[in-house]
């Protein structure tokens, strides 16, 4: 049964979202209308779209080669030939922001996908199979939750070395727990529903039940988590880069741009303001979208 | 032979490795950035850079070196300051350092902060002046009766911080503990020439060497520790040190603060300052912010070049700059099949626009480097040609070496692409910029260049293992030409990471270190350097500067190429 | 209740075991030979063997883990390789600073978060609410270190009101000194040093708590029994304080407990920016030096502290919410 622990708050939200009161398609349509009406969520959606488009079309949108070093041109303030100025090696900041969007998007997607995959599988199995599986998997979740997110990520990157791939591994290993808990809660609620009984009676395998019947109903809260997770992943990458454990130069990631720009904070603040704003706006966008989705999918939780 | 105190330390280390780290280590870290991780307490070279010149003690044989009188005044007084006469008493000096000391035991410390604490709390037989000449410290005078014997006469009445007297047996104890292999002192390698140390009487110490060793006197700055206290405290001596220096260590909150107070009984007279408080602020810019906002009175290298230029033009704080005994360079692994070809190395040398790099990345700090011996050194060969920045010349050399540019511009030979990875360590933002510049330049002539940065311990290990192609790193504390060349360029040199092999250079360097005639040695070094530059196992980039920035209240600071804090003895704070 | 307590205790024990296992495994996640990484290439094979033997890396894993547990039980965390001191001593020296910072940040988050949340809920969509929620939204979207740096530049450099780095005297000692000697200087100085780091660290949690209180309180206030009380003529303040708040605060309390983990993690970054001498900075230093015993010690300590706090929160939650105990 649902655990009587303080994290009931999260699970309550999940439960509320997951009740299959209506066929999915109408749910989606209704949600979409809600989102459209909610201005902040719409703003978030727009920001996310801009990010995705920037990332996809970066090579065409960027006015300069983001890797082109030009020492004569370093630290040019915004305006003129370089709209957002040039960085410490004379590279165009705007171009690097576009390409940085790719990295940020990539980090977000991979983190969410990987942690989601691990978490959801674990949660589905724990919730549906129950008993021994449930106990073990949930204990593993608790163990991971005993470590602060940043601490665990740092420790993992520290032992494996800096760089994009290790950052992704670390973030995936750190963020999966939320998905596991939500997925499990959803399953616990739906396990006793009629259609699940029916499927089981008809001889469907647990796997089929989990994937075809339970998972679709868990999508709603998971999507909310995913949206918030994208923002978290981007912030986490920035933090790791700040500590020198993230993506290394000359790759253009917003986190490493911010990190490098911090040294020039007094003399050329635009070096850090630009990527800082990019991160801020993007994370804000994902948060707003996530909030909007949550509100749209369950009116009872609307603030 | 007494066995030295060790305490419960993990693991034992070979001194050879420590020697490596020592000489190389903090150099790489010195221009460290710490916007990221706190600068590692990297092992650094010894504090006192000895002059390679043969001794200049009164009773010595006539030499060609200038005679530095065995003065009784501490080295700082080498620079006359009128402030010394009217120096104000009292006050607290707040200093910011980038890393915490690893230990306060001066025989074991490996990092720059440990050396600074050593300079405050301890003395050696001699002290080393900013111009690398040894002057008397605990030893009032010394004799050199024959090539292998040195006799030091200690001052009378010098006391340790705990009130006990300094005697010759403390000196003997100190040197013997350092020489004890199981003690694992990083300085052991410097004293291998010593055969035995004897306390011939209460105030006299006699050293017998195994063979004549030219730079001996300049290594005699090893901090002297009290035998009784060390034996009583054991491993705790590293946290509660007892020395003879102008300041006493009062409190060490690890990772944060070291508090010192004036030693009333210091032999050179009580220092003007009442207290010194050393704060650990890892971020280079953060330290400067601390200085500018008045939370600190004194900071020093490593500092960001842009902070230096801003503070200098601001005019409110004092900025002292001096050429440092170190340089930044690019290490080429001659064992790598691509880089084994001298022409390729020379081509790469033509792709480094040193002046531009110094003007932009380093904001004018430092000078273009053209050899391993720094310009302030007596052995500096002035007429070594340098590689001008010339991509055309580089291309021509690459063509000659058989690396022809294909249709897409990238160079190929025997079906293999000319690929190079340029590496450095992640703590130093200036070097990170440098490798990106290099990557860009290399790519422009058709080299498939990539970059890689990891933290210093991992980077340095790869360098030592020979697992690299092009590495940007530095050398520090190169206070004499032997230190600057022997281990790096002799065939079996312990710091010859790139496996450079030149029989002539090898012989020249070995002869030079045994030659007591400075003129002859200088010629040998010049020949060696010419060949080294021609062979290009290193691309020399920048002779570094050591920079100190401090509040105008601070009077009497004498800037020192190896950051030595000798002048703290007479430092004072005006109102 | 007893059953609940026992259940929670067992749960915590299991989690602690898992935490220990994970921490132990950390050293084995290193690519390559950890001993080689620690000693460097120049170490002779004999030296490598010796360290390997010392760290028991040449034993089978279960044996290593067993010994690790035994040592843990006797309070030994090994020695720091680079600082030549027992890990426990280093942790003991540095952890209080982190605790001080974390508690201060928590206080900021609780007071500011709850109060703004309440005001926002009582006056939804008012200018205050809009501004407060905007700030809260920003608070969770901004990189913490950026905020911290800007704070330093503004308040320390530009205005000179606060110190730009470091910690003053331990707050408790300073308070005692004030009481004993009547001189508040140390205490005030300590507070000044604490201000920027605590605010920077607590910003994220403040924003989170603020939003949470607002939504929880709003939901409670929309319930029937509240409207009934209002219809009965009770003043709004009374309604909010006596009926609305207690129910709204239950989930908030639990979230606050969970925030400790976030704060301890954030302390790593805050300590780096402000040169605060806690275990966060010690961790970064240990990582840079590949000082694995120290890294393990810090990670373990943090996880244990968090687990114990979670346990306390669970028990507290059980005490105030009877439904939990029997559920």
C-alpha cells in the first residue's frame, strides 16, 4: 500500500493526476486547452520551443563559427559586429549561446530519458510486482535519496573524471528516484482497477500489463516531472561546470560559459550575464510549463 | 642516527616522486584559477632558490662569484627603506592565500602555503635574498676549509618559541631527519651530497660532503626544528610547530585560518606586526575582491591577469611585480611517433604567437620565453634565437616532414592523419585559454587538433606516465640553472617526461653542475640551451611574474621572485 | 505508535547499510587503478603493493566491505592521504561550520518562505503575491553561484556592508562571549559573515517553501469548513491562524525536513563561493587531490546525517498526524 511517509505529498499529487476518469485523448485535449488559457504556462511553452528550435537550427542561426578563436577581438562588448559581444578568446557569444542550447537540450533530454527509464521501470516493477521487489527497489530509492543530489553527482563525476558523458551518467543516476516513486504510486492505485483485473484474467503478462495499461496512465505526472527535470538537469550541469567538473572547453555549454565568464565578472560582465540569462530563462520556461501542465491535468492542485 | 618522527601517516612515498612533484607541481598550479575547485595543494619546489654560484664565505677559496658578505642582517634589509627607521609598531596583517598549508612541519611541507608559513615561523642556517644570494640567518658565519667540508657557526642566544635554546644538535637532528629515507621528506634529494652532519660543539655544525657540490650553500636554508619538541609532539608537530622564526603559530583552523603572533624573542628583533592572520580563499578573483573590499591586506600570485590590470589602473592599492623564477611552456612528448620528428616540433614552435598570447590572455604580464633558464639567472644565455610566429614556416616544415595537406586541408602522411591532442589542467583558466588558442592555430595549418583538460593530479600523472602528446604546464622555483635543466633535459632526468634524448646536452649539463667555475658553467649552459631550443622538446611560452597586491597601509614589503616572505620580519602597518 | 517507530528505525538501519555500501563502492568506480591514481606513476611497484595492501584493495570485495564496516563501527574512517590526519578529526573540525551555515539558511528559508507564503495565500493575485511569486519562480531557476557572486559584488564590494568571504567566530562561541563579557562585537561580526552565505544558500529553499505554503494554504482555505467558519463570523486572521495554518503546515513541515538534503548539497557550492570553512569545501579539495578516504568520509557523514534527519521527520510526522501511524 501507499507508504505512510512524508513523501506522501509527492505521491498524492501523482495519485490525483493518474486517476483514469476519462479516456486519454479527451484528457489530453482538455489539458491542452487549459495550458493555452494559462498565460504563464504558455510563456513557458514558448520558451521551450525557442530552445528546441535554437538547438536544432543552431548551425544556421549562428552568425559566426562558435569555435573561431580571434585573440585580437577578445572581450568586445555587445553591439556592433557581435550582437552579444565576444568572449575571452574572441569567439562570438551569440553563436556560442546557440550551440550551447544544443548541449543544454541534449543534457536535459538524455538525463530525463535515462533517469526516467531507470526510474519508471523500477517504479512499475516495484508497484506491480509488490512484495520482495517492492521492498528492495524502494530501499534502493531511499538509499539514493539519502545523498544530496549535488553531492552524489559530484562524487560520481569526481571518480570518473570530468566531461559530458560522465556528467550525463552522474545526473541519470541521481535523478531517477523521483520517477520511480511516482510510477510506483500510480501503479499502486491502478493495480486494482477493473481493466487491470480483466487483463490479468485474460492472461496478459505482467510486462504487457505494465506497459500497455499502467504506463499510459502514469504519463501525466511523469510528463510534469520530466519538464521540471529538464530544468533541474540544466542547472545541475551549470553547477558541475562551476565546480570544474562539467563540460570542458572549447565546447560551448552554457554552464561552462558561465563558469569562465565569472572570472571576468568585474571587467566584462556580459560574458557571464548572457549564459546566465539563457540558463535562467530556459529553466524558468521549463518550470512554468511543468507547473502549467500540472495545473491543467488536475484542477484540484491549481494554485 | 636518530629515526625521525613519523606518526600515523598513510602511505609511504618515494622521495623521487616527491622530487618530481616538488619541482614541477606548484608551477602548474601557481597561475591556478580557482573559480572552480579549490586549488589543489600541489607539491611545489623548495622555498629558497639557491644561487648556483660557489660559496662566497669569508674563508673560502677565491672564486669568480661576487662576494656576498656573511651579513648579520636578515635578507630583507637588502633593500634600504626609510620606513625601517620610522616603522610603526603593532597591527594585524590579514593575508589571503589560495590553498591551505598541507602541514606546518617545514621538513614535510610540499605546497606553497606551507613554504610561506615556514618563512614566518622558522629559520635556516642561511636565508636566500631576492637576488638568490645566501645571507646569514641562524648561522652567523661559516667556513669552507676544504672542498668537502662546511662549518657553520650558530648565533648565540637564539631561542625556540617554547623558550628552549637553539643548539647545534637541533641542526644535526633536522638534517638527519630529512635525510632519513623513511621520513619521506620531499627535500631529501637536495641533501644527498651530504655524507654526515656533526655537532662539533654547542654552536658549531660541521657538514661533510661526499663530493664537491657547487650550489651547496644555497641549499642551507632548510628550516631548523627543535629536537626536543619534535620528539615530544611526534606527528602533532605538523599542527603545533615550534621554530625560531619571527612569528609563532598560534592557531590553525584547517582549511580556513592560520593565526600567528609576533615572537618577542626573535633574534633579529621583534617584528613590527603584532599578528598575522592567513585566510584561505581559493578563488583567485575572490581573494582580490577581499582585498578591494578591505577584508584582506595582502594577496599574491596566483591572480587573474585582468584583476591585476584593473587594480593597477585603479591606483588605490599597491601592486608589486617581479619576474618570477618560472615559466609556462608546452611540453612535447618526443616519444610520440608524430612528435618524434624534430621538424614537426619546430613547426609547432612557429605556431605560438607568444607576444600576442601574453598581451591578450596574460594582459601583458610576463615576457615571451625562449629558453629554460630565466632572464634573472646568472646563467641566462642572452643570444638564443627564438621561433618567430610564422604559420607559413610551419606549413613548410610540415611539408618537409612529409605531412602533406590533402584536399580538405588536413595533413596526412602514409595514410595517417596528423592528429594531436593539446592538454592542460582544469584549475588554470589562462592555460585553458591557451590550449584553445593552440588548437585554433594548429587547425589552421591542417592539424587535426583536439583539447582535453582534467584536474591537475590526473593530468600530471598522465604527463609522468608519458600518456600525452602536447601538454601545457609550467616550472617554478627555478632558482639556479641546474634546477632549471638537469632533471628535465638529461637523458635519465627524473623530470624528462617527454623522453628527450640528446647526448651532447646530457654531457653538457652533467659537466656544468660539477664545474665550480661560473664562467665555464655559463658557457656550457648556453651551448646546452641552444641545442635544446633547436631540438624543441619544449615550446617556451612565457616567463612568469610574481605579483603581490596589498593595501597602502602595508609598508616595507620586498617582492621576491619565489614569493618568499622574508620581508615580513620588518613589515609594518601604517595607520 | 511503537510499531511505527520500530518500523521507521528498521527502515533507517537498512538505508544506512545501503548508504555505506554505496559509499564504499565509490572508490571502486574510479577508472583505472585507484592506487596508481593516488600515488602517481613514479611509485615503485612495491609502494603500490604496500598501499594496496594497506587499503585492503588486494582482498576480495566482501572481505573489504566487512572490514570497512567493522572499522566504521569503531568510529574509524581512515586517514586523509594528503592532510596526514584522521578523517574523523578533519570532519570534526569542519562539520560544525557547515551545520551553522545550513541551520542559518534553513531559518531564512522557513521564516521568509512561510511568511511570504501566508501573505500571498491570504491575498492571492494581489501585487504582493504577484511579485513574491515571481521572485520565488526566479529563485528556483537561477544558478546559485551566480546569485552568490552578484551578492558579493553588490553588498561586499560596492556597498561594503558585509564581508566578502569567510566565517567569523562560531556563532555559539560569539554568543557566549557576548553574555560573558558584554561585548557583542564577535557576535555581530559572526552574523555579518553568515548573512550573505545563508541567504544565498537558502534562496532556493525559500522560494520552494514560499510557493508550497501558498498553494497548501490556498487549498485549505478553499475548504468547506473554512467557509463555514467565515460564515460564522470569525475574523479572517483567526480563521487563517487557527484553522487554516495548522493543516496547511503539515506537508510543509515534511518538505522542510527534506530540504536539509538540498541545503547540505547546496552548501558545497556556497562554501566554495564564500570560502566558508565547512565540509563542502573540504570535499572539493579532497576530490581534487584524489583523497579517497576523505571523500568517502564526507559522503558517508552527509548521507548518515540526512538519513537521521529523515527518520526524525518521519517520527515527528507520525506524532502529529495520527493517520500515518495506523495507516
